[in-house]
């Protein structure tokens, strides 16, 4: 899995140190992944910020609690199926992502039917990307 093709667009800053430490741990394990923090505001403003930050060669994946959740193995296969495409995972602010962003995304992904703050969603997403990488490589991190 080419990790340099993955970017996380997130609305708001990561303020809690314990979450930042976890994010930093996974970023060390996943060299090449970048996180772009965007300014929060109204849902419409956040939508504009995400669309402006999105590169034309990136496939948008919207994180939303309404999507059908995937197992870790299904998530790994989905990333594999997207091939060499550059991926941009979008995590919204307190009000989530707009309908327009969800409809324009190539994939809507749910980490859980529960709602998480954007900071925790980043950490969970990074852990699942790491898990997907080990699944695809046949490593021991993921257990049945």
C-alpha cells in the first residue's frame, strides 16, 4: 500500500495532547500520510475549505456516521480496490459534512454509527489505515 497517496483533511485543530500523541504514533508508523487541518466555521464554509484543499487528482472519501460501516478487512479491500488513486479522507467539524460533500464523495465511510469529535475520528482512522496496511501485507497486527 502506497501511503504517500493518502491525505486526511480535517476541520479543526487537535488540541488534546493525548490524542495528538496517538496521532503522532500512527503517523510514525505510516510515513507518507499527511494531515491537513482546515479552519472550522459554518458547515457551508467548512465545505468550501475542504473542496478548496482537495487536489484535482484526489478521490474524496467522506467520513460520516450515516454510511454503512465496514469491517477492518472490508476497509483494507476497499483501499486496495481503489488502486493507485490518491485518496483524501474528509472529516467534518461539529456539524459533520454537508450533503453536497457526501454526495460528491466517491465513497462514504463510517467508522461507527456513533458520533466522535474530529480529533478522535482522526486517531481511529489512522489506526484503521495502519490495520489495513498490515492486513494487506499479511502481518500479525490484525487478529481474527
